[in-house]
């Protein structure tokens, strides 16, 4: 470890200035040392929750790299604290910084379910799959209190509309009743992200996420219920978790996953600085090797913004990662595939909605 103390339970180890602010946030070393000697914390470690009421909730996804057309996020910011998270940069648009603010200041979109229902009732809406957690995790700790995701799932079920979920949290099992009913109509697909099998590394990379054992157990419970689950080995970080690709794929297959996917880490915007400081603080002996291999996947940079390349990487290191993924799929998922969702029911629902008597029969 480095001489710098680690902020336990958080991914980012510093505040990073918001690029839109005129003023910057700098820690005072003398004040921090004074607090340490006095046995006090320089700032509270508690998470703050702010209820907000946006005007819209469904977002068009322009990137061809993420495999979705539309997403929605009941929460802005994420207490999970994954140090590599690309969504950190979006917190700047809300007046916060992408470092510790992203993990400690969570915006609660109280009218999420209402906005979703308005969208699905719109005559112009065609029924494209809407993925929960395209940006921040819909089952982060705030969901235990606010239950926005559960209310949104009720709306999807009511309108027989297709949805997907991306999460690192086993807490989604609380909604197994709704997930089972949605799956009965082939309206849902689940993506569980599992980055490592090393619990110590998980705690450093993703401090407030569910344990690996709980995530694997979640995969098994869902698949035993007949619900399709794709495991995302994401992101792959060269020289940090890249050696785990085959063991991760095997564990996913053993627990019933239908398929696996992956991304190669890219440290866009402020994430490069956040991850670099994290690496030098938590894994100082490996920091430069990890950073250099990430750069080797992106033309010598920590980030690559090119569509079609940025999430896959290029070069020799990336090529080796792709080969391992291909081998994992051949070995553990040769005859497996994710079942397509049923978009016809929403079309039928909208048609019947024009006739209330018929609609009651449909429901």
C-alpha cells in the first residue's frame, strides 16, 4: 500500500473538480493531518440523498457499443462506488464532481415510474426495449428505501413492455415476483456484472456492491426460475482481472448463465485521473503495469472515444483478451444463447387500449 490512507467503503479516493465549475476542490494536507492526529474525520462519510423531479426519464442511446437503444436511470450517482465507472462524468451536469461526489450525493428521481408510464402511453412510442441501469445501477443501496425500480417494473408489466436490467446487486431478488411474471410473457432479460472472483479486489474496485458469492447465487436463483441471465465480465482490466476470464466464465456457466459478454476498460474524461489515483493508492506495486496495459489497448491513451473500438480495445493486449473470451464462449457456452424478447404484446396492448372493454379482458 502507499503512504496515503485509503478511504474505506469508497472507490474514488479524492474529489475531482467539476470541469464546468469556476472553482476547484482541493484538500488541505495540513487540515487532513490535523484531523488524523485528533482522531476525527475531515468530512463525513455519509451518503446524502436528494429527491428530484426530472421532466423525462427515457433516454435515447446513440452509442453502438452498449447494445441498447433506450435506457432509464431512476437514480443519478451511484453508491456502489465502482472506481472505473464511465457514468461518473455525468454527475458534473448536475453540479457535482465525478469523484467522491458521485458516490456520496445520490439524486432520487421520485417521479420515475410516472414519467415511464407517460412515455409508454404516448402514441408516438414504438415499444423499443428500455434498459434499466444504462448509466447508474437501479439496484444500488438507495433502492432498498425508495423502491423506484420496483415501481417501474410494475409499469412495464402493466403495459406488457420489454425491459432489461443491468446490475451488480443481489437485491433485485426482492423483486423476483415481478421478474418472474415479466419473464412469463418474455418481457425481460437480466445482465449481472461480475468483474472478479477475488473478493479483496472486489472490495477495492466496487466497494459497496454485492459480494461475488451473492451475485453468483443470484444468477442461479434467476436461472432456476427460468429467467434468462447474461453475465457481463466487465470491464476487463488488463493485468488486474484479465487472468480471471476463463474462471469467471466457468463460474457463470456453472450457475446457469445463458451467455457472457465483456468490455475492455476505458477511462474516459475524469475517470482517468480517478482511476490513476486509486491505483497508486491501493495497488502501488502494480499501478504502472496496469495503467500501461490499459494504454496499450487504446493507442497509448487511457481513453478512446471512437465508436466500435472504445469498448473493445485494439492492439496486441486487446487481441489476447478477445481470444480468451472466444475460448471461454466455445468451452462453456457453445450451445447457449440469450432468448429474444416479445415486443408484440405491447403492440397488442396499445391496440386494445383504444377499446376499454377489450383491454379489461387482456389484463
